[in-house]
C-alpha cells in the first residue's frame, strides 16, 4: 500500500488506525531518515492502542515501553548500534510474545532477530517538504491492521 501523507497529523492518524487494530504479538518495522516521522507514527500507534503514556524517541535509551489496556508496546531505536548485541537479545524476547507489540526503528542491525512476518512501514520525504511518501508492506496475516483505512 502506498500513501501520500501531507501532514504530521495524517501520520499520527495512520498510526492510530493501526493501533486500534492491534491484537498483541505484532512486529512493526519503521524505516525512514532522521526526522522522517517514525516517532510521530509510533505516537499514533500507542494512542490508538489505548496508551496514555508520553511517546518519545528512544534514540538514547534504545527502548521504551508504553502500556495499553491489553498489551505493552515495546519501542526500540537501534540507530546508534553497529551490531544488535544485548539489545538484539532483548528484542528477541519480545518479538514472539503475544503480550507485546514490538515497534523497531533502524532495524537493519537486528534483521536476523525480526520475524519475516512483520509489517514494514517506509516513510520517505518528497519534493514537497511537508509531504511524506509512505509505503506499507505486510503479510496477509496482518491485513486486519489497515482494514478500512483511508487518508483523511
């Protein structure tokens, strides 16, 4: 699915839609440049899932947790890592647990830890500074996450 998001509000709305449909156990990989909207999208995911926690980029802490009524969202940012190391082992614990939803930024260093069956959202800047091209790839088993979604 390819989308054109013209505001950060639309990026959050996409996240909220996904968040409302999460069941637990999903893994979402976020790809974009610095400042591309990964944390904005995660903020929407957490809000849509019912979290009232403050969502912030885990660039310096490597991970953050957001509690929801039904599961915990684990938000990883692997930007500063050359290898997955200990964080990769921590990530491995969450990606197969239905009590967690795992959101991973800069996941390339932990590729071997991530399941093949995951949603990947790639956000790219366009020629228009305010717009983002968003490509969402997901296995058939995840199609419920975007069911009924329309850009507003």
